[in-house]
């Protein structure tokens, strides 16, 4: 079993380690202890600026910093980075295409007990609609670390989505693991159906594929860490070769990865696509396992939908 | 200031006003009132105060300017054109398809525009970011931003005000264009944001009040701002909305409306009369 680690931990570790190699500033909005930017703050206090509980201002401040040619990270919970500060991200960062990296942690329902006001299941949809915004949702700690470095080396606005709770670090066990913005990672080949997952749902997709294998269904598993721009060729090939797709994400089934995959294959290779995610509902309080069960974010549900997708094939 | 220099600046500001009327008239829409109220301050900034170079609009050590009240882009564009950032003739393309002169400032395409603005409250925060970056990286440049008085009703303005004072951004100078009017009427009737001086002081700023149409007063304000250490400065600029065009002065109707042909003629005649008086 792979080691479990939260992607937000990897985010903080990456900032602190890469701060040695690269010149960038980090902003947070009174959540440094939770977003883990505190690890960077401790090491580089002169390059860290707390903006207080004022996320809108933070995003526009980040834009101002980026306009002077400096790379800057701006962090908060996904709810406040993408939600509360949407307009600042769109107008101050997105419209002028400034080099701001938005580090959004505590995305989705795995925030847990804090409940609906803090569980952002809409950020991928919001960020994806901003022209020129790159949207990344790493599957695990190793991928999260690599995504942070890739974002530093990439010129342009990037939204990075991280989670609160610890998930298996599958990428750490992959041979020759390589992260490239806009690509996907094929975890497992298969011919009957493709499970396209993002974030920690990738490891549940792998479990689902094992379940399906026992029932004689060969499932391909693709990790789409970059929700925008989408690895279209990889997905179109999967559609062609397996004839059915199930998407899996910790996000509303409206507007996120599932929607992005539908938009792509409906135009380029129409096949049945079923979407596993939060079914257009608000979250609620509970432990993470209880929430995952309650909202159907489980390997069993993915496997079920995969079978349904196979049945829809002509 | 030397009185011949004052006269020169007055002439330039009058040309800026002509450029505003020209742009808005040709666009058949736009925001003349709040552009005219800041014409003198823009003129002072670009022709006297700021370290900028129209031949090298992106030079790293330049002073930065953010038009937080981005809808008054016609004023900024006219000033930039007269300062040599792009041809004055181009002002006639304002707001037209394929023109780089967007309805609100676009830093990606317009030479001399340091930040894209238009959504109120965002520009002052961006200016804070520029000032913070300059301080962090040991640059000596200064950052200027013009806010609207109506704009100060936006909560983000006060988030930025808190931020600038907290990080002691004494390289930041904000100018609040106190013309007293916003779209729906007098600022004191719509949602009273006054008193700005007491509020900004309470937020930790140095505040200095000027007459926005008197270059000697404007100069005193910017000189004072340069002297202040350890805190940002707010120049509270008492202005007349629509200044220079007889029928637009102090009229809420001319916030976001373009003159028709006869009104255009009257406006240009008003400004021509001022030009004559400055000869």
C-alpha cells in the first residue's frame, strides 16, 4: 500500500524546498497553517506576506506583484480562492494573463467536518471558464510537488487544487514518473472502458479497475491532472479504443472534469460518458469516509458506473 | 512651481480634455465626466511627477500608474497619447472593434498602461502589489493610483487600505478623485462614503487634501507624499466632475454618456476658449 499524504502537505513542502532554487513570493490569507504555506514562511519570512482575511485584495495584490515581473503564489482554501475571489482572479489575473499561481487547498467535500460552506465543489468549473487559465488537480503528493515546480516554470496564470486529507501516494511508486502540464498519465491499460479521474479519485479509479477486472471487464485508468488545457488526444484515443468513459472527480458533476471530457469527446469521438462526482448538491459535515460514502465517491460506485457505461455501448 | 510651467501644464491638461471629448464623441459612448475631473492630475503625473519613458514603456525601474477608476480610460488614453506613448489620432478609435483602446484599460495591448482595470476596487490592490514588490526587491520606483469617490464604496478599497498601511507602503500614493457624484446621484445620497480623510487616517494613511484643478496645489500634494515615510499617502483631490466643459460640470448626467454632434461642438468651443485664455 502506498504511503498516505495530503496534497496540501506536498504543496507546502514544495514551496519551502523550491524556494531555494527559484525566486518567488508567497501570499496567504490567514490560513498559512492550514494551506501549509507556513512551511515556506518559516524558511523565507522575507518572501512571505500574510494578507489577512481578505482574499479579493490578495488576488489583486498578487496581480500587481506579477505585473512587475515576479512570480507569486496566492493561497487560500479553494472556496475563497476560486469562489470568493473569482472576480479578482478573472479580472486582475486572468484578463491580463499575469503570472500568478493560485494554490487552493481544502477543495471538495474531503474538507470534512467543517461542512458545506467550506467544501468547494465548484472551483474547477469556475476556473476552467477563465480564458487562458491553466487548471491543475494533482492526484497525490508526488504529483502535487511536481505540479508546483511545473507551475513555477510555466509562464501564465495557474490554478492548483489541493486536498486536506491524506491520500495514497501512487505516483511515488510509478517508474519514470514525469509531470507535464496538459498531459495525462495512463495508470493502467484496458480495452472495455476508460476511467478518467482527477485528484485523489485516481486511486479510487484504480481500485474500481481491480473490481472490474474480477468481473471480466478491462478498464483503462487515466489520471487527468491538468483539467485545462485537456489532454484531448489521449482522451479521444481512449474513446476510440475503449468505446466508453466514466469520469471521476471530487467536484460537482456540472462544470468540472466530467463536463470537460464530455465537451471533448462529444465533438471528436462521441461515446457514452458517465460522470461520478458530487451530484449537484452542497456538502455537509461528517468524517471524510462517511462523506465519501454519502456522496458516492467510492471505488464501488465508479465500478458500477463503468458497467453501466459498457452497457450503453452500441 | 514656475508660473510659465504652470501655464504649460494647463495647456497640456486642456489638450487632454480635448482628447477625452474627441474619444468619447467618436465612440458614441464612454465616461467623460470622471475623465475630465482627473485631467489635471493625470497631466501632472505624466508630464511632471513620474519617471516614465514613452520610448521604453516597459522599463523596469519606471514609476507605475494604476487607474483604479478604470472607466475613466478616456482621460488616461488622452494623457498617454499626448505624452507620446501612441498617436493622438488613435484616440478616435476608442471602444471600436479592433482598436487597442478598450473601453477600460488593457495592459496587454496599450503602451503605457501598467494594469488592466475597470472593475472597481481592484486597481488599488494591484497598486499595493506593485509597491510591495518594489520594496521587497529594493527598487526605488513609486506607485500611483487614482480612485473614484464612488469607488470607495467597494469593500476591497478598505482591504487594500489596510494592507498598504500594514506593509508601510510609503512608495504608494493613492489619489481619490472627490468629485462628489456617481451614477445614481451624489455620493452622499447614494451610499455616503465620507469622510474620506478621517477614514483613511484611521486606516493608517497620511492624508493630504488638494484642489484637483490647481497645479500649485497638486504639486504640494505630490511633494508631500514623497516626504512621508513609513505609511502610504492619500491625496484627497477635490474636483469638479466634467471640469472644462460648461454643460458637463457638476452634472451627474455626464458620468457615462457621449455628447451628440451639437454638444460636441459646444464642448470643443468651451475648451478652445480655455486654450485662448492660456495663450
